[in-house]
C-alpha cells in the first residue's frame, strides 16, 4: 500500500468507524457466533499473493464485527465499563504511525517524557500524595498494560526489598496476602513467582472489606509459624461487589510491621477519585499516608481505550533495584548519569507501547471537568437503579451499592420462606434467561455462597432510558422464572 492508497483506505476506515459508533445502539450487545465460526470462514493459510485492501477492509465488516461483543453498547452492564473515545482512537492511530518500543529515554525521548508528565497530571487529578509524583524523583508513576502486571511488578519489588532486608530468609517461607475477594491477579502473582498465597477472610457484615484485626491475627499466626508475609494486596472496589478494604485500619496494623508492602488494587474504582467527594469513603487518605504502591486502570472507567493501567510507587528505587538489568548494549549516556527515567526498569518487558499519547489527548480534550462529569453521571444512573432495586417487590441488593455498581438478586418478597440454596437455584435460572438474550449484558458472581448479579454502569452512551429499559427487561424475565419455579416447588412440597 502506498501513501495515496493509505489516504483513501484511511478515510474509508474513519467513515466506517463513525458509522459503527453511531449505530451501536441498534446492534446486539453480545456476539451470536458459535466457537470455530471464523476458522470455517477463513482460508487455512495466508494468501501467497498480496490481496486488494478493499477486500480485506470489507472482510473486517463481514467476519470480525459479528464476532465482537460491543463493550461500548449502551446496554453493556457486564464486567466493567470500557471506552473507545474518538480522541483516543486518533491517539492510537498516531501511535501506530511510528511503531516504536520506547524502552529507554534515549530511544524516543518524547515517549518517556510524556508518560512521566501525564502520570503526574493523573496523580494530581486523583488527589494522590506528591510523594507519588515523577517530579519528586523519589516516587513515580508508570503505565502498565494491565492491573495484573501492576500487581506483579509491585510483588517483585516487594519481594526484592524483603529479601534484601532479610537475606537469611528462604523464598519458600515468603507469603503473599490477599483477601478472598482479591481479583485473581493475587493468586496469579503467587503462581508466577512461586509464592505461597494466603487469602484472608472477609464477611458479609463487613460488606466484604478486609478489617485490620483480621490482618493482625494472620500476621501473628504466620510469623509464629516461621512464615514471612511480605506483601498485602488490598482492594478499593473489588470485582465481585465493589468492596473497599479498610485501609485505615490496615495501615494502623501495618505500622507495626514496616516490612509488609501494601499494594492497593483499585483497577475499576480508583478512577472515581477524580471526583473529590468519593475520596474519603474510598480510602484515599490511607492510600496517601501509608501504602507503597497504588494502581488504577484508566482503560476501564477512565475514558482511555484498552490498554493502560496506572501504577504509582512511593519509592521508584524499589522497582529499579528489583528490575534493572542493564547489559552493555542498553547502556546510554543519560541512563548511566541517572538524569532520565528508563521505564524498562519499572516493568516486566523491555519495550513498551506509547500509551501516554491517548492519555494526553483524552485528558486535554475532555478536561478535568469532562472526566468528572462522565464519572458522576454513571454514579447517578446507578443510584437511581439501586433505588429501584431497594423499592422492588422482586429484587433485593446483596451488598451496599458501590459507585456505579449494584449487586442484586431475585428475592421475591412473596417468597420469604425460600432458603439460600433455593434462592441460588432461582437466581441461576434468572441469570440464564438474561444471559440468553443478546440485547443486554450483565455478569453473575458469588458472594460467600450467595449467587448474585452485578450491574455496572459506565458506557458513555448509556442514558437513563437504557437503565429503565434494563430494569423492565429484568422484571419481565424475573416474573417468567418465578412462575416457572413456583410450579416446581409446589410439586416438590
Ligand atoms: C478488572 C480488575 C482487575 C483485572 O485487571 P487486568 O487489567 O485485566 O489485569 C483487577 N482488579 C480489579 C479490582 C479489577 O476491577
């Protein structure tokens, strides 16, 4: 393809992307294809001769789009919200126009410098303590691909710090703490690094938040048994229910165990700190005064398209001590002098994508106010949805609604005699009906044995009418399943 052909194909691509975005509402939310659909449709080898690009572009429409779930659809309430803003699309286009692995400052100074600047902008936007800013030259922020990699990098740094301070300790006696509600990234970090993982218990009465006392008891138990807990991965906004670990209490306990690294995973909820009114309740003061590392993923609720997870550390030295491998061919004048950040020493891989460009474009185009409005609009819609659940004769909330997430279940007020296992059966059947539809997407979860359904709001196109429609649709499926099950229960009793 030459530049003129690219120009034409590019204009067409932009037109088609615009059409896709304005017709999102009319599409099914979920892909309807069966496993293996694409292998059946595509040839078994790459073409010998190059093909006409128009054919390729048309095949994207024909074969790929039907196999996509439309995460930006106004009726997508599953997992977590993601965005694909036009500003971000343009940034990704420019990024891909100069493929460049930006591992050192000197291989493309703009990549490193823009990342260091936008990470400070975001730190400010969230109200993070200045010790996390890159400009402090002590702490700093780096964009990782995912929250899982952020947690893994934090764990590697914590382990290196612990072993440095306790050289006599055997690796097999190290323990990584999570809670039963921590995302699978905790277990995975343990798996990758060959570490023991202990998941601390939480209760429904505490809204699934880790309490300080639970941590204290575990630390005493493990240390008496000769183990060495060295990191706790706490969560602000758990995946299942949006729970917030009591970081204030945890910090009070951890003060007496200064070798314990605290990493806070706020992948989804952390972005809400752009609205100052949520900072206190979602534990920002404890994050600022105590934790070693903090992560929030702007690719979820922060208007940045996948990927991009922001990780800040209080001491960048702990990252570079653990991850700096500098063979001769990577030595540079600026790196050696320590006058520039070499992000390769802050992450797992060597090269990194130029992700900061989309952060820069989106933050500038929307402004702080634009981002605040986007977040608070989503929370308002959820507050209204949760209110309807509270008032409903059919549904009840399972745990306190969190920001733009409500976890609820079908629990008809007319069937108060149903046991938890019976309600679980009812809710599985209810969820199966919702999951069989292609005009709405929700996610199921389990909270200490209670099967429930998560509703997460945040697609930019979602309006109040979409939430009302979702509720009406849930009611009609709920009526259907209750009638069906009532017959079953009657015949069993
Ligand atoms: C989504 C989510 C994750 C996983 O994020 P990845 O970027 O896919 O690794 C981890 N923790 C929480 C709390 C999440 O919401």
